[in-house]
């Protein structure tokens, strides 16, 4: 499979991207507030107009922070929180590392709880809108 390159992020894309990140302290997890993939519990970021692809939020954060696109390597979490996008908690590995990562730490279970929390939060935010 041919690697797909990361698209250029416009200022607007970046602003939209970071608006979905709950940026906390360097040592804390930064929860992704946007859509989460049910397959791997990772954040999804979709681009509008002419780019109908969804990218993993940790991949974008990694690329922005370290200046390199991690693809085709997987972005893994040393905090075992699949929903986290704090670049200080991310490291690179392959798909095999990733399954070990999530199985050992029970990330899948945590991720599901997080999805519930976020969808509830999003719903309550939506209901506040005029
Ligand atoms: Zn984290």
C-alpha cells in the first residue's frame, strides 16, 4: 500500500484541530474532544473540502510537534490512554506493539468509558446552544 501523505494544514484547520484538544499540563493527558473511532478508540480528525479523509488525531499531533509524519509507523501512548493527544505521551511503534500496548493496559476498556463520557459532554454542550 502506498503511504498517504499528511495534507497541509491551513491556519483554519489548525485552529479547528486544537479546539478539539483539551490541552492540559505537560505531564497530564490531553483528551481528544472530537470524534473517536470505535475501532481503536483514537481520535479522528476529518478535513473538509477536497480532502475526504479522516486522520488519526495522535498522528497529526505527532507530526505537528516533532515535524515528521510518523506514517507508516503507529503512534502509541506511553500513558496507555488511547484518547490522549499530548505529544509528550506519544511514541512510535508498529501495529504489533500497538496491540500489546492496548491489551496489556486495558486501553480498549478505558477508551469505551471515555467515549461515553465525551459523547455525554458533547450532547450537553449541544443542548446549551440557542
Ligand atoms: Zn496521555
